[in-house]
C-alpha cells in the first residue's frame, strides 16, 4: 500500500513539474514569437511601425509574466529599430536598458551587440570618446567568445572614427582589412559598409572613378545576400551623385531611377510617414503611462514632502526651544559666575576690613588697658596718701581740701575702672551690679571739689 502511495506521489510531482516546465516554455516562446514577428516586419516588410508595436508587446508580455531573462533582448531589438529610424536618443535609452539588464560579468554576444549599438549611437552624435569606450567593451566580449568575424563590426566603427578625424589613409587601411577578413554571410553588411565607406572617402577626395567602383562593389555584395533596403538605398543615392559629378549623367539617371523604384516599392511606410504616425501613437501611449506613473510618484512625493515638512517644522521648533533654553542657561550661568566672582571679591575685601578692624580694636584695647593700669598706680598712691593725711587729724582749713582730694582721686579711679570695663562689654562678660551710695555725701563731695577748684582759680 505504501509503495502505491509513493508511486502516486511521484507521478503527481512529475506531472506538476512537467506542467510548470511546459508553461514556462510557452511563455518564453510567446516572447520569442513577438520578437520574430517584429524582426520579420523590419527586415522583410520594412514596416518599422509594426516592428516597434510587436517589440513593445514582447516587452509588456515579459514584464507581465516576469520573464526578466527576455527583457534585455527585447530592449536590444527595440534599440536597433530606433537606430535604423535615426531616433538616436531613443536608441541610446533602449541600449542602456538592455546593458543594465544583462549580466555584465558573463560574456554574451547580445551584450556585445548592445555595447556596439551604443557605440554607434554616440558616434552618430559625434561623441568619439564615448563611442570608443563602448566599442572597446564590445571587442573584449567578442575576443572572450572568440568571434573573429564579429570583431570586424568594431573595426568598421574604428574606421569610421578615423574617417571622422580625417585620417583617410588609416581609415581605408581598416576598411580593406575588414573586406579581406569577412567570410561569413552573417557579416556581409559589415563588408558592404566597408566598401561604401571607402567610396565615401574617395568621393570626398573627388576621386569619383574609384568612388564609383567601391559603390558598385558594395551593391554587388548587397545583392548577394542582404535584405537591408536602407543600406541599398543609401548606396544608390551616393552612386547616382558620384556619376553626376563624374559627368556621366545617363548612368546617374539610371541609378536614380532604381533608387526611386526602391522608394516606391517600400511606399510611405519606408519613408516613415506611416511609421511616424504609429511611432507617435506608441510614444504617446508610453508617455501617458509615464505621466500616470509620475502622477502617482508625485502624490507619494507630496505626502512625503508634507510629512518631512511637518517633521522639519517640529524639529526647528524643538531646536529653537532648546537653543533658547541653552542661551538662558548660558546667560544665567554667566551671571552666576559673575555674581560669585563679585561676592568673592567683596568677601575678600570684608575679610581684610574685618582683620583691620580686629587689629585696631585689639590695639585700642591694649592701649586702654596699658594706660588704665599705668594711671591707677599713681592714683592708688594719691588716694593712699590722702587717706593717711586724713587720719593724722589735719587742720580744719586742710580737712576740706583733703576730702576734696580724696573724692577726686576715688572718682578718677572709678572712671579709669569703667574704661577698663569696655573690654568686658565687647566680650559680653559685663555683669550688672547694684551698689548702694550716699547721695547727700556724694553731692557734698562734688560741691567741695568744685569750691576748691574755684578758690584755686581765684588765687
């Protein structure tokens, strides 16, 4: 039973993988189908408008089905179509898209063709340095792939560069080397172009016979295996002009008639009248899609800009607030530092003044103490002598003088003691005392003292 289940599982898995493989093959075939139709319309029917339309369909289909490996080939073909239509800028755009989608680290012939096409476009725009860069890239890939004949494509452009630089001898040498080197039918157009360019150089030098011979060789090679009507048209036009300047009007008219037949055979489509209409329509559709996408991008961008603007405004407001706070803090700090500095200076001055005041107070206290002590010594002697004289029973006339002397001595001693009490006042060590005294006796003593002084003044 298990073996049956396992076999059934394998069958389902195999069927699913085959269906996926088949679907992928069909998708790839659909892109290739559109590209083949585009190539057929370009090469065989010379209907460039249809070629562009089918290539655009291939691109849209590849994008829709996410066939990223097919996109670079589509852009390469579209670039070549625009190059043939002389829409150089559009050709450059598509060649660049093609190159960007190819894996540049893997040598691939189509990548080389994209580089080659880009080089041709820049050569048309006379940007020689850029064209040489891309031709060099294409050459490197062809050398890595060992495509010897394909390298002649690059040599053709190198010859054109030398021709543009008016190095005609070197250009002819390169073109002759191309003619002698190409043997494959795939690169016959390169050989035709080489003949044509040699004819152009001879035409410029007014060597019309040689120019005609090279134009004819180009036509003969073209008739062998080339379907490039534009190249044939270009050669016939120049050949007719060369015959005319060489005074062979008959042949000039004959070639010109052939040129007109080709123009008539391909009709207005070849002359780009219908192509321009379809081309304009295709470009209009592309531009419309681009405009819609740009409109969406613009709306997204506007929302983003509004959000960014709001963020910017909030950021500016926050930065402004922080700046104001920082400025305020800076100013406050500066004021605080200045105030602290001023306070320190004032404190230093106050300390100095305090020290001076303390030294002065100390000096004064020491002076008063010294003077007071020195005065009390003689006063004590005077008071002692006065006391002794009073105890020796003096005369009545002397008694008043001695009492006045005793009062004055005691008063002076008391006054000196009060002066000494100043130090106690400053040290908060003063004690208030209540002392009894005889007011009448005090008044009498003062009176006697003044009387004695008055009598001495009289005498």
